[in-house]
């Protein structure tokens, strides 16, 4: 008999769905699995105003297949010009969080923040309201090695931020290192972290050994095996309630990944919960998957748990070579390969 696992419908606390035809192509994948998703605001131009976020929410809702209860949770993109008034207006409009992209850190981050510590009044307004700050935690200093950028961010930005803005709720997004896992596990309850499937399943060899693998290139970049093991230990360990599911599923057209300067981003929404099931099962911790996928994030954000359930079956699922992506093609994680679990429809 194949193993089966029924769990509360999960939430994806870090998701990119883009816009236009791309949005139409990818939203159904998340809507099939997830109850809710925290939607990243790094469109071109970025979603910096409440009205833009509400309009974006409508476009996402229009792409949700009939019968799905999928709910997008909207965020705003923090800039050097975000005011405390914008924070208050965002809260009143049901915006769930602000996203910090250090300027130049990743895809569509050119309008990001150049000096976070010039935004203290805005950050204090967020702390007062209980509005979380979602952090892309990498420094952009050209002198810092790409594999060290997360660890250096902890020292230069995150620890000073937590010290200077008491009570600010922070999600350290898509953590990739033992240092980040340690900080979050040891931190107080206002600090949590999202973890992607790729950082639980792969290390930097998967980007570079046997040839450059553009479809395994994301930011923060995959790290050494010891860091992958530290992340697995964190999401299944004593402080595991501080870590939750956030795929960072980040679709790019095939041609934008397979070129001389390929974009960062891994598309995983087609098999997200199954990929996490593989990762948790690899350390004998499938019983910890439900809390990670469906409880810890909701609790951090102060949301009710989803009332529906989903069921996973341990059955080989073949992943197609590509999906349609408007007029383009989208190469999913495990393209042409398989995943060991399948979510029942
Ligand atoms: O790999 C990534 N892709 N990391 C990010 O931070 C952004 C994302 C995207 O938007 O493509
Ligand atoms: Zn992201």
C-alpha cells in the first residue's frame, strides 16, 4: 500500500505570479494546492501603492479557476519613499505586509530600498500596527561574495533592524544558510522564516556540477550541503514553529533563463507540496509537514487555519518538460523527471 497523508490545506507564504498572460498560466497551479498565498509585489513597475495592490488582487482573482477558494494576500513593495501614511492606508485596505528588496538584490529590485535605516518612522508605523516586514535578506555590496550575502545581511542589517525597531514583526524570507536558521530559531516570536522547496532539496552542486543549470539558479543562490542539512533540521526541529512554507515559486520564460545572463527564479508551484513532502520524508519527518505547510505561517500572520484538507499519496508523479506560459514556455522544477508524491485532485 502506498503511504497517504491528509493535511490541512497549506498556504504559500511567498509566491510570485507575475501579471498578464503569465499570471493566467501560473495561478491555477497554486490555486489547486494552496488555500492562500502571500503575493510578491516585484512587478514592473513594482506594486508600491494600495490602489495598485487592490487592482492586482482583482486580476489574480480573475485567474483563479471556478470552485477554488484560493485567496491572494497582497503585499506592497517598500521603497525609499514609503511613508507611515502609506503603512496606515495599507493596513486599512487589508494589505498583509510590506516587502523589503535591498536595491539591486534580485529580479525587479531596482526600486528597492537603498538605506533601510532612513525609513525608521515607516518601520515604526509597521511595528505599531503589527504589519510584518518581509525581508529579502541579502546585501548587495559588490565586495561580498554571492554565497556570503545572506550571512553578511544578518550582521549588517537584520540584527540592527531587530534591535532598533522593537516589536517589528519580520519574516526572513527564503532562508538558505545555517546562520539564518540559527538566528530565527533563537529569536523571539516576532521573527519567523519562510523556506523554499529548492533550498531543502538541493545544494549548490545542483547549479554548477556537470554544466550550468539555469533552471536551478535562484536568489538567494543554493548553498553548500551543510546549509541544506541545517535548514532541514530547523524546519523539523525544536523551534520548527518559527519556520513555514513559502515556495518563492518565481516563473520566468524559458528564453529568459537559458541565455547569457539568465534570470533568477525557480518555478515550483506545479508540485510544491509534493516537493516539500519529499524533503520532510527524507529525514523521516513527514509528521512535521502539516504544521510547516498549514499552521505555522497562518499563526504568525494571525490568520485562521484553512478548514479544507488535501491528501498526498506516495506515487511517482512525472513532471512535463515544459508548461505553456502565454506565448512562451515555462520550465518547471524537475522538468522531465519525477516527484515521489502526488496530491489527489
Ligand atoms: O530567484 C528569485 N526570483 N529570487 C528573488 O528574490 C526574486 C525572484 C523573482 O521574482 O524572479
Ligand atoms: Zn521571491
